[in-house]
């Protein structure tokens, strides 16, 4: 039913303000009856961070910021959902308009600024689904309030708050839309942040059980900065990394030059080459110490396969759904199964990172 609704409503949603369209899509997922997607074939199952994923295709944070529809998304066939970014206190984010479609480029620019209802509201929803014993992996992406005096303390508080209801945490220090947030990717600051986050997570594990902590980084890091980031992540034994967030760069190939001038993070197809290169660079530096989630420009089965071969054990989508619709999820899963059959492989794990070394030897994407 939701698929039919989406096909009928897509022209209307594309004609209105992108943020209004997003809010309508969330509302539809709350009220339109859904048929659960077919069970995933066993060869798509992935074990990572100590968790069992039915398939590797997840929805990225930003779509369901306030944990309003995680179970609706899981029923549609996503292997996992990441909600947020959540901050300790509610905040409205940056002034509108703050979301822009670049249709000719299959891209979006956003400067939302961590708009969300705050930790208490999101906790109430996730605690309710936990009490009901609802299945499925739901991660929580955590960030700092824009006006916070101690941003590291914000992350610590959120780990404590959500330890009993989160399948995993993502420490988001990579958004370009909160001034100064990306400074937390610098080695000294990141070292302090991860030390405190892992410490409080380990304390929470005594009552909540193991909860993985992942680090999400920007695709705009230099390779020397990436050396530092991966080194600090390995030092503190984080459970994984997500590569990467939106980019502040503007590729010369962009066709919608007027909207490209908007301030904010660029996502979608133009980000694919840069984010995939950074994924491969991270994979070779991690040396198998933890799995990676690949995100950025995935809008087809081919781009999903390329991410896995660059080093991703799991994938996340968002902007691709804006232009391709929810059918993209089943398309990617079908193409992954076909790729496994062609290669006579039993699981996706044998594909992970198979092209990483070759990708890092290529010229830098422009």
C-alpha cells in the first residue's frame, strides 16, 4: 500500500518545498497501511559490531530524526534504521529554507542544523518500542547542541540516556551545519571525546549489555587527518566507523550552479566518488580491526556493490531515496543477490574491501 501511495504522490512531493515533502512522507508512514517486505535471503545477512543484520541496507539518520517511524521503515525492508541526530535538548535548527534539491545532479544540499525534539522525546518513543519487544536494529545518532558549553559532555549524557534502548550509537562529529562541530575530529579533541564516550558506554554495559559505538566522519578530511582519526578510533577500540557525512565541497561537474551556491552539506550522486575513495582509504587504515558503514551517493545496485568492494560491510541511503523512491531498497537487494550468484559467493563478507587497495591507487576524485 505504501508503495502505491508513494508512486501516486511522488510528483506532488517533488513539486513542493523539500522539507514539507519530507514531513508529509513521515506522516504517510505513520498512517498508510503497510505490507511487510518479503523475508531477506540468507546470503544477504551480515554480522557486524556484534549485531545480526538481515540485510546490509540501512536508512541514514536525518530521515527519522525523532524516532517517529523506525518500525515502519523496518517493515519496508531496511536491514536497520538509524534515528537522529539527537541532541540533549530540543533545538529548532537553522532558519528555513534549509533544504535544497539539485534535480539535475541527483543531489541535495542541507543546512538543517540538528533540528530535533531532544533526548527526552526520542527516548520516550524508543523506550515504548523496547517495552513492546519490537524486533529490528535501531541505532541512535548523537550530537551536541549548538549552544552547548561542553559538547563532549553532551555526547556522554546521550550515551547514558539511550544505553538501554539503542541497538548501537553513532558519534556524529562530522556535520558541517553546527559551527565548530567538525573540530572534534582533530586528534586531541577526538581522543578526549572517544575516551569519555567509551568509558561511559562500558559503565552502561553493566546494566544494558554490550552497545556498539561507531564514529561518523566527514569525507572532507585530508589523508593525514584520516590517519589521526583512524588511529584514535583504533586506540579506543570503537566498534566501527561510518564514512562519511555530507561534503562542503562543490564538484565542478554540478549542473545546478545556482543551488550549488547554497551553504550546507552536499549529498547524493556527486558525493559518490569522494565518499567511496575515503571509504577505501579508511578500510586500508583500519586493517580489519572494525567494520565500516558506507554512505554517500548510493542510488543503484551498482553503486551499492562498489561501496561494499571499497570496504563497507553495511550501507546507508537517504538522498537516493529522494530521487528513486522506496523501490531502490528492493532493487539494491536484488542486485546484491545477483552479484553473489555471478561470483559464486555465499555471503557479502567475501566482497568487502576487494577493490579497496586498487581504489586508493587511483588519482584523487575531482
